[in-house]
């Protein structure tokens, strides 16, 4: 009789004690925090980026749930892995904090992730440019033609379903503004929707690459001078009134050599001042000035021997997947269509010694998740 009682007592003591859900989830905290830490690390690691962080965090969180269940079932005999007792409010706070951190991480990734390039380039694709200012690049003669137009058509062929819509940006400054959000073509003008690409003699520079991305280059130009003199180099250019576009790399280079250029909003404005003798010369990209030289009836623009300009396609910041797709198009264009396009569009304005770029540059990897 006594032995039976003892056996019953022993059987009762071996029955595991169940705890509330908050106590069962307590061991989710260490693994979940490790998951959040790895996500933050990957978001900051430009070579991997936000998408990789989100993908890798999934199995880690699954493992956290599995570990929680195993601990609850007593699979681990190590004292360090036993469920703590008492002070359940601390466990609840830990669980709520962990859940909140995971939700915030997922939300940041969701809103910062890059869309699929083919989805982004479907439907109406707004492309920013400076309307019909640059002969040979984008002119409206028997339909839209020009070097930039030919490249845009190649991009359209790559992204099936894309319908190109050219949007006049008005000023050079808007090439960046229109990629970053709503913008205005002029002071007091209506706010316009962002553009998806900018293809408009857009020079890729380190400063610009801080706020947008580039795919290319697809053309390499040099700085030139439109002048009435017979100068053969920059040393022979009279240091009179030289007009350059406000905010351009040309203007910056002239200021670096201690010139004091006259600022204008466009090459057309500079050329009008040149024709009316308000300025003695116009400085800008040689391929752009060539068309104006024909119109004005002066010698083709001379090369200054410096100021290399690398034209690239401007795209919104933190879009490496889109950059890689457009880079594929540019690579094929350089190999199979560049020379013919050059001869048909820029050759007639007097350019003949501009070789194509050797290759496109690697796309900038995804930047930290909060960078814009």
C-alpha cells in the first residue's frame, strides 16, 4: 500500500508544469535581437543591401521560434537554457520590445526596398531632358531623333511594355530635382511628377552620385570653346566675358583656373549673348557647342584639352538593380550601335574624333537604408 502511494506521488511530480505564453516566448528575445542586429548590419553593408538582409533574417527568425518551442518542451538540460521563473512583467516587456523591433525592421525594409526594374519600367516611363536645345542629341526634325533618343529607344526595347514620354526639364538643375521627387520647371510653375530616368547630356560626377545613381557612361565628351578667335588651346582664349551654364561642370572648371565666367541658365541663352556681342565666348561640352557653331557661322568649338565629361543615364538613388539592367543595354549599344548612331546624329554637326567609351562603370551598390 505504501509502495503504491509512493509510485503515484512520483508520477505526479514528473508532470511538466505549463507556463503562460509570455513565459514561453521569453527565449525568443536573444535570437530575435541577434536577427535585428544582423539586419541592421546588412542594411549598412553596401555590398549586400537591404534585400539580402530581409532574406537572411527569415531563417533566423524561424530558428528563434524553433528554439523557443524546444526550450518550452524541455529539450535543453543546460541550466542557462531553462525558462526563468518569476517577474513575468519583465518577460512581457522583453517580448513586446522584440516584436516591435522586428516589425519596425520589416517596415523599414518594405518602404526602402527597390522595386523590380521591369515593374518600374512598365507603362508610361517619364524621361527628363532639355527640349530640343542640343542639335544632334535631341532634335524634333521629321520626328524625334538624336543620339540620346537612339539610346532611349534601345532601353525601351529592353523593357517590354515601356512607353516613353519625354519631359522638358527646363533647367539643368532639374535633372536631379526631377529624379528625387516633385519639381517645378520654372519659378511659380506647377509641381510635376518625378521622372524615372534622365537622358540629357548628363555628366556623371562624384558629387551628383551622392544624391542619385548613374548607369554608363555611354559617351565621353570634353570641354570646348565657341569663340570668334582662331585660338588652338585655352591659353590663347582671350580672358574676356565667357558665358557658361549655371551649375555646370564647365563653370566649375573655369572658376578653378581663376576665370570669372558669366552665368546663364542654358547654352541657348549664352549663344544669344554671344550673337549680340554681350560675351566674347561660350564654354561648354564640345559636342553640344558643335551644333550652335553651325548656326552662328563660326569655327567648330576647339578642345581645351581637359574637362572630360562622362555622359550617363540618371536614375533615382539606391536602385542598383535598375542600374544593372540599363547598363546591359548600354553595353550592347556601345558594341553594336554606338558608331552608326554617332555617324547619323553627331557627325553632321562636325564631330568626327570622339571614340566610344571602353566600357560601362560598375553600378553603385545599395547605400544604407536611410540614405536618400
